[in-house]
């Protein structure tokens, strides 16, 4: 099965938040992009928000 393309997301963020994100990503041995993805997935899961994407990655970066 071919992997689907990732969407690009560009946004501005306070430098302090960016640094905190970098530290969190380093602690989890993740890229900043992957850390943002994990944080969004966790937020949605905690609040019952469905993510309707096919061929998605789980929290470990592995496609399911």
C-alpha cells in the first residue's frame, strides 16, 4: 500500500513556546513535527475528537 502524502502546516508561535516544544521533542527523541502531531493526536483522543485519516501513524511513528 502506498503511503499518503503529509500535509504542510505553517504557523507562527511565540519563541518561548517553540523552545519548550523543542525541549519536549528532544526528551521524547522526536522531531518537532512529530511532536506536534503526537500532541494533536493526544488532545483529540482525550476529548473524543475523531481523526478520520487513512494509513495514519500511531504515537510511535509507525504506520498502522
